[in-house]
C-alpha cells in the first residue's frame, strides 16, 4: 500500500489540513424552512480546526484516552467534527440512533459506559428523560439545529456545542494510537 498510513480519522484530517487546507471535503444538504435546499460545506482546515476546538472543550469536560462518548444526531457536519475530536483525544466514539428513547437508550448509554453525549437538539428530550438511569453521564453537549436553542438547566450539565467550536486555544496534541491489530 502506498502513501501514509493513518490510525485515526483525526490523523488523516490533520495531514490534509496541512497539504490541501481549502479543499471542500464535505457537503451537507438540508431543506431550509422555505423548502429550498441549502448546502453547508467543510474544508479540511475547518474540519481540523473544529475538531481541535471540540477536543479542547471535551478535554476540559474530563474526556481522556480510553473514555467513551456517545453521539446522537443525524447527518450533520458536527457528527464528523466529533469523530475527529474523539480521535484526537483517543476516546471511543459511540454512535446511537437519535430516535432511540426510553429503556433502549438508557441501556445503550449504560452498557457502553459513556460519560457524555454529543447530541442534536431534537434528541435532547429523550436524553433528559433517561439521565436519572445513567449515573455515569457527566455532561450533554447539544448541537442546535435552530437559532432559538438555549441549553436548559439540567443535571448533568447541558452545554451548547457552538461554545466549544468557537474557542481558539492551543492545539490539542493527538493521543498516540497503537498501530498493532489486537489478536484474540
């Protein structure tokens, strides 16, 4: 196999952000309130910068190598940014269907021992309904899909995703990943 070998998506994105920063690698299409299609793109640079900013914010919430964090949202740019941030931190990314609720959601969060959830605002009500059953949850980070979103006062703490990706700080050093494939 030719070319560099990457162990995480974060490594690939960081390399591409250095070599081809303005390439529009992702395009997300949504239907606006007016019924028209709207594009939202991410360049390698944006994906890397947002992933880095999110990794810094998640690190301040206590996320570290080996931790699990759940992601509950449809196809949004923030889904990929969270994947990049998890790779930077060496955390496991646990995707959960944003339609999950009740005992099923509680079981998935408990079984995977997720300490926090990055979710879209449309999944927040389902999460808040089960947090009492998921004592390991320390935080909920919400991606607003409307301008009218305000984090509710709740336990665990509910935070706004936008506050995490606008923060400029020192880049987070990616956790070294083991390139060996474990054998059973």
